[in-house]
């Protein structure tokens, strides 16, 4: 049964230390059967399930406050604008930012990185300048920088990863130079789960005068983030990874940095005045938000942040880490299965191959058991190339997963062995 609406008197209060049964009841998708089996959802790194509170928030926008933001004087537009703009403060709190005006709403992490690449990097880089990334990056943190290099004559440098899937600071030191202008890294790898030493990388980047962008898509759902403590210059994430809707996310940068940047998209709502001779732009963050935004999705993102704020983050983190340890041990005991990504600092992700079957066959067979995992290169083809494999199967854990979910995965993988062994 779906959980009651957020404003219902029957809705349970904040989940105590960790009551998994009550927490799981907040996610209506978990109540269904798949292939005749109870759903075991282990694909949260691709997109997380949504709690009823988020679903209700999105529905309310379309059912009650269906109007455009910023430009209307009627009541529905005023309510929509108030709800939409209130989310900036929620994101500010989530990231430990100084001011809501430092939060730019985007379609997700991908658009945020492209925005920084085109609005900050492209006007400032030229031949001989360098952009530094790591061998762990998602395609969204590779391709935009390749485009900037093609546009400006700058060069892309890559910090290698170890056999365990880690980034070593001595390799960062070796790759940095006086011509490094941008460093762009994942906070947590989507393919391997590796947690990067962001603060140490920030210090090194700033020592050579470079800006640091952090792709936080896989970090925000699993750890508390403080952009000041991290020392980065840009931080971005996608709402759908953190229990919110698809098609919306946020970019953070200090107000002074946003002031220096020009928009790379033009249109309605990002202007101060327009004539055929000249256009002047609205102040940040609105100058980066051309056109009608994903209003309902943004409000849903705010509801997801509110939902997460009700929970004990320390308890959730302890639960996820214990579950990762349990799953790592359980999968390691399956003959012919190899785990990829064994860095000491790691979150939520188990990427693996089996001697018995191709990852795509693994995914199909475990789906017949009602277990949802991801297979392929996970938009991280260079990671696969580094290890000499075409793809992996990936099980990714979240707050609503249990040891029983892991056990179901193990049973399904043993069935794979029986079929192909």
C-alpha cells in the first residue's frame, strides 16, 4: 500500500534510528512483484526509487498549482513560484552552501557540467592550457571537457586509476602543472563505488591556480556533503539519484564565480531587458535558467531533500556500509565471480563479472528472479578499457535495501552458474 500523503495525520513521523520496514513502506514501487517474485531493486546508482512524499509533491503541483513561475501575478503562479524558489534554500542546506543564490537549477549533473564547461572554461582556456580528470569518470565528466578542448585548443589529461580502482594523490601531483586550469572529478565513482579524496585534490588544484568541479551524483544519496569543507569551486548532482524526480538537479558555485560567468543558453526568464540592439541578463542564478523550468520536478527535488532530512543520516550510512560489507563477502564466495573496484574508500556499488556468462546474460537471468541490476559499461567505457573487459554487472545499494535483497541476488547468480557452468 502506498504511504499516506505528507500532510496526512496518519503519516508516520520521522523514521527512528532505523526501522527498515517503515522506511521501505514509504517507497510504493517496492510493493510490486516482478516476474512473479517480490521486487528486489539493486539499480539505485542508475536511478533511485521515489518515496510517496515525492510522488505526492509532484502530483500536487499539477493538480493544484499548475502555473508557470516568476512571470504571473495570479495566485496559482505565485504559489508555484514560492514552492519552486523555496527549493534553492533546501539545496543550499543539503550542500552546506552560503546562500540560495549560489544554487542553479539544471536538468541534472550532465547539464551542470556542460554549463561550467561552456560558461566558465571555454571563455578562459586556450592552446597549451590543460583540463585534468581521472580514469574513473562518467562520460558526463569526460565528453564536455573534450568538447572544450576541441573548441579552445586546450588539452585533456587523465590521472590513472590503480588495479583496485582508486586514485592516488601522487598521480594527481604528477599530472597537475602550471597550465592546469580545470580539475574535474567524481566524488564517488558510479562504476566502481570508489570515493575520491576530494579535499586533498582541491588543495592541490588550487595550489596551481586551477578550479575544481566535483560530480556529486553518486555521493549526495549516500553521504553528507559540505562544499566549504570540500574546498571545491563547483559541485553538482541529479535529483533522481537522491529519491527525487528525473530531469532536474542543481549546480553550486560561489556567488562571485557565478557573477563572472556568462550564460550559454538564452531565452525567457534569464534576462533583465531585451532589445534588438542589446540584451542584459538577470543576476545569478536566474541568468543560467533559460526557459520554462521543470517546475514540478524541482518541487519534487525539494520534497526528496525534506524526506532525507527526516532520517538519521548516520544510521542510514551505517546501514548501507554494513550492507555493502555483507554483499561484498557474499558475492566473493561465489566461484568464478570477480569483483571490480576494491578500493578501501568505497560506497554502495558492487561491479562484477562471472566466468560463466556475459554481463548482459547475467542481468537477464537475475531479472527472471525479480532482481533488478544494471549491466553494461555504465557510461564509463574508459573504466572498462582500463580493466580489459567489455562490461560488468552492477548491483547498487540504497537505504531501502536489506540483507534479504542481497540473498536473493546471490540465489539468482547461483542460478546463472547452473545454467552456464
